């Protein structure tokens, strides 16, 4: 299943708006994205997020006030000052405005990201949380989706982890034999494939992170998410995240008469294409892939 992860499940990930730009805060990555237009994916840049600004609670600014959403209570609080709570009042949220995954605001409108539907990922534009005065609903550009937790599973397909047979050894003779071969395997991370998700991003020098490293972090996060949000629930921190290379490994073992062995490698990817090739191999005497997951749970 593919889906965007709600804000309530990842502290410090949020949307906000200021004047002419939109922002997506990723405290888990230590940076944020800025875009002039989510629909067109224009003027996308990524910047460092100051430690003091990380892991904050959700709030939006619009119409000269701050709005704080309390989804569980079904209310929102409006105040002129977050420090003094000056000129504050609390209203009930309209039912149509309660299911937003993220909320943000610009000077004349508020916005919220709607749950994934048959139409894809959309965001809602309105002027009143209490009366649900909607003015438009838009689709989000794929270049923006890729920066969202869970977005990679929508643009590239849900994450998978599986054993792939890379070599078969057999002994069709009536006597035991020693089988010794060099097995070629891929090891590491397919940066070339994953770099496609950042091809329209301008990485600011302040972000102190390369495009390749950023896509690796995003992929790691996606693999760690549950299947509900297009992930695999595994921790890949100890895997080789360097550029994918082809290596040879010498294997040697005794094959009994009429015995067949299978050499497996665990691979992870999105949709139908593998992007991370694990180092360890597994040998079995059955054509069915192993059932255990060789990576620790996230």
C-alpha cells in the first residue's frame, strides 16, 4: 500500500507558508524544502534546518494570526501571538477539515493535505476551518511528493524486500563433487536510479548534504516505514549505502549426488526495481526463497 504518513506519526515534519513560498519541514532529515508552486514543482530548493527549529509542534500562519490545530478534540485555536496568546479564541473544526494529514497557511488562505484517494495526493485550499469555505483542490507535483514521508512509495511504488536467486549449483552425477565457483553480485546502493527523484531540486550549500546522500536518507526512511505507508519496516543503517558496485565472491561446498543448491541475495527496492543490494548471501537446497528477513526491524 502506498500513502503519505500523517504528521501525528512523525514529530517535526510539517508544512507551512510565508508570503509567496511553500515549505515542507523535515526535522528527521535536518532540512526543509521550499517551492514557489506545488502543482508545477517550480523553484524547488532544499535548505538546512536550524537545531532550534527542529521537532516543533504543528502551527500555521494566515490572515495575520496563528492557527493551532487540535484534531483529536476537533477544534482549532486562533491567536495573534504565540507567546502571550493575545486575542485568542477556539472554534470547532468543520468535519471536512478534520482529516488533513498536514495543515499550512499563506496570507489569504489556509491549506491542508488530504489523505491519498483514487485521484492521488491532493491539497485543499480554503478560507475558514469552521465553515469549510473551499475555493479549490489541487494535485501535488511528483517532485514535491518525493520529499514527503511516504511520497516515494507513490511516485516509485511501495517498498519491497525479497530474496533473489543469483546462482544455482547442481550435481547430476552419482558421486559427490566439490563445487567451487566465483559468484558475481551487486553490492550497495543504486544512486543513479534514485538521483532521478532530485533532478529538479536545487540543493543549497547551507544544507551541507549532497543530492546523492539526501536520496539515500529518504530511501532509508521509506524502507523503515510500515507497509501501511509503503515501507518494509526494516532498518538498513548497517547496509552498504555506497555507490553500487559489482563484486566477486568465491564459494566452495560439497554437493551430494543429484543435489541442487541455490544462492540467494536479499535486495530492497521500490515498485519492481531493486535499489539496495545487501552484502550477505544465503544458500538453500530448495527452489523457494528463504522466508526470514535478514535485516533488523525498524
